[in-house]
C-alpha cells in the first residue's frame, strides 16, 4: 500500500514537471538562440565618460542584464561573446555567433562624442542586412527611446564589422552617449542599465511576435 502511494507520488510529480516544461515552451522566445555581444573589453575600453566610466564596463552590465531577461522572461537560449573584462576580437565575436547558429545577434554599445552636450538613442543594422535585421532594429529602437527618454536618432544603418560579418539578423544598440556628463551619471545606476536591457528584450519580443524566428 505504501509502495503504491510512493509510485503514485512519483507519477504526480512527473506530471507537475511536465506541466512546468509546457509553460516554459509558451515563453515568447522559447526555441530562439540569441547571441549577446558586449562591445569592447580588455585593452579596448571603448568610449570613456568625463568621470572615467568606460563603455566596456557599461556594455557588459547591460549585456548581462539582457542575458538574464532573455533567459528568465523569454525562455531564450543565450550565448555571450564575452563574460568579463577581457579583449575579444571582432572576428571572434562574429565567428562565435555564426558557428553556434544564433537566430539573432545583439551587440550592446554606448555612443561617444567629443561634444559633451550630445546625447540621443540609436540602433544600427547593416545596410546590406536582411529585412528582418532592419525590422528588429526598429522594434528595439522604439522600445529604447521609451526608457531613455532621449532624442530619437532613429534606426540607422552602418558598416560595423559585427553586423556585417554575422550571418543572422543582427543589430548594434547605442542607447545613449556615455560622454554626456548627465548620462554618465545615469549609466552608473544599475537600475537604469537594467531598464535599458529590459527594453532591448521587449523590442526583440515585439519583433519575434511579428515575424517569427
Ligand atoms: Zn562601442
């Protein structure tokens, strides 16, 4: 009698586990492989703010938050091209995404200017990229301006290596200018950079809902 109860409990818990898996399969990015690329790193700090905050550091913080959103809320599978402050070549970043077979590639950057007054939000795709890459760019742009509240510099195209040499729809985000003193202050707040990541995530979800994988 006790033994059969034990077997019944096991059956019951297997059913519960199966249910959890079914729910996970209903997540918006289930089955989608996303390569997340934190720009710069190592000897290459990227743009540097007037107070010394480096782009490589902010990019990594946003990229890690983006990975968490993609995995936990989206159910996506994520590969990061770098996970610490080390130098990774541009060709390695593209090769990692291509050989892994990523469905989407998102490179996280922050802009720089010699004019500290300049600020604004832009997302880039490759001019010769697929229509899906431009569509993804526009969805992420729409979401990013909602959270930064900055001047909308629009969806743009640029010949950046990582969007040119990746074989899946690829974008590069420049949510704001780290060289702007007020913006540098905001970028020091992990809550602000988390919201930035979350809005990149929301843009990707909007995109996948409309065009599929
Ligand atoms: Zn950069």
